[in-house]
């Protein structure tokens, strides 16, 4: 390797590696500081093994009806196998005989999730398959990581140990990523989508050969388009937050905030969200969430709920639940996501999210030098308490973790030792999606 890997690149490597793989490490420890070396696949002991040195005359079988990501998976297997062993296996569309084949994307009777992967190892055959559209491609990358020790370090450097002395245990191995949504927010992932796919980031490219993106969307600020001030503000100032004794007109940060107890606001926001979903039928979730400003509504109705619930999230969540109920009538399979962020991070005392509501918990106040579950860090203890309370009442928690320097993206960020422990902590507390 001709160039030195920057600290930023290393940070990216660890963040994504933990998202897809090491997050499932058993018995994670509080404040853990070291990267796991555990495998996802092939972690059994058996005398029956596939001897890679005997695969010289094998071929790779990719069905002619395979989708683009499965065809690309076949090409990636061919390339990585050649670099690891020196053996160039041809790609064919039909198997001649029953032995000495690597099947990529071969159909099985098993029903697999869209990113679930299955690797079936026999002494005379190998099957790597998975759900569509990304499971098979992810299966190829996981296979080479676990069988050969391959590591996808940067977009222009992959560590590939050179060896034919590899023996893979015979058996059937399955894996379904614990996080449905994975977005490692680094420039190299966005600029180099092939690299992002190798790290199993499922949010940055629509390219079919790379499996596209998950239909789950990042939960984000959305009041500004669900009830745009320039459309409703002049005629209906009562739709917007009462702040310091008057209806707010500040549009910075996606504001103004809404009066979330106003029944017309609930109705219009739901109608606009439903209209958007009608136009985007493949979406599986939609954001109904506060603006990025602390100028939330202090009208009597909103304040009564907030005081009763002990947090401004009281009125916000009651509003989101009401909108989610209306959305469900037209789009029963769509989740409604909202941020637990800043002044809404604390869970309400009695109001719980509806079954079709997602909570995206934001860690903006947390210390990045210590693992989030480090009991000696005062800033992080408060976040853990909030996370614990949310995990008691919601089974669809997402995380917005501040894993970069948002003022200077290219500067080193001294958090390598906490990324892995943090992701495992999120997993233990019911998180299903992570944006870092």
C-alpha cells in the first residue's frame, strides 16, 4: 500500500464494520475498548471441511435470470478468489454435473429477508445466496471476510491474505443484519459507492448492481414541508408555536415549530404525509418530526401535556401518535418516525409510541471520548437513562449518533475506541437503525 491510511479513513472502517458485523458479538462489556475479532460465519468446529486448494477446476454458476446485484456478486467472488488464491474460476450460467461449483444467488426453499444471507458449504460445492436485492452480494463479502480474512480498508485498498491453505467448515450458515438501516456518514462512502457496498452501507447508492438502498429513510426534521409556513403562515398563524407570548414566524432551522395540539394541524400534516406516500409507494417510513429549533409551542394545551409528562416530548409524541393513526388508515405498513432530540430526548411519563411509530434517539449532548455506557461519564449517564426508558416502551428505536466533526469533516476525530462499544450498546437496547 503506497499511501498512509488517514485517521479519518480508519474511523470510517471501524464504524461500518461494527454496524454490520461485530455488533452481534456475544457478552459485550461496558466500556469495551477493543475491536472484536469474532466471525459471523464458520464459527463451528468440525472434521468435515472444504479444502480451498482443491478448487482449481471449479467454476462459478450465476443464473441467467439473476438480478444485477447477484451478477455483480459473481464477479466480485471471481475477483476476490483470484486475488486470494491465484485461481481464476470461470463464470457460467449452467452447471455441468453436480460437483465442483460455486453457486452465487442460487434459489433455495428458504425464505430470506432482503439482506439476509446464507452460505452452504459442502466438500464439493459452495452456495452463497441471500434475500433480494442485497443479501447475496453481502453474502459474498461476508464469506471472504470470515473464510479468508479479507478486510475492506479503503476504496482503493483491500487487505487480502494470499493463501490456498484455507479450509472452511462444512455446514449451513445464516446471518440477518441486526440493523435494518446503516448509514456511515463519511465522504468516502458517498463518493465511492462500491466501497460502501463492501462495508454493507445500505443508504448511499441506487445502483442496482450494488443492491440499491433500503426503503427505510433517515428520520429527520420535517415540519417545514409537512406544514410549510409560506403556504399557511399568513392566514393561519395559530398553526404555529406560541413562543414568548406570540406566534412564531422564525423559519431558521426548518421552523417555525408547530402547535402540535391544534386539531387542524394534525389533520393537514397527516394529509400531506399521506399524499407524499401516495406518490412514493415503496417508502416504508416517513418523518413527522420537530424543526431544528428550541422555539417549541407553549400554548396552554401543549404546556398542560408537557407538564403532566415531564418533558416537551409529551405534546410532540401525542401529536405524532395522532398523525400516525391517520396515516395507518391509508398506509398500514408504513412507520412514522420522529426524533427524540434535544429538548424531546426524554421519554414521557405515560404516553407511549403507537405500534407504527419509530423513535430516533439523538446523542448530540454525549461525550465522544468515552463509550456511551461508561458509568463514569456524567454526560453519557443521562443519555443511557433516556435510552433505557425509551427501550421499555418502544421496539423500533433508531439512533442518530454524532460520529463526525460537523464543523470540519476532514479533521481527525478521536473516537476510534468508542465506536464499537457504542454500536453494541445501541443493539442491546433495541436499536434497529443507526446513522453515524
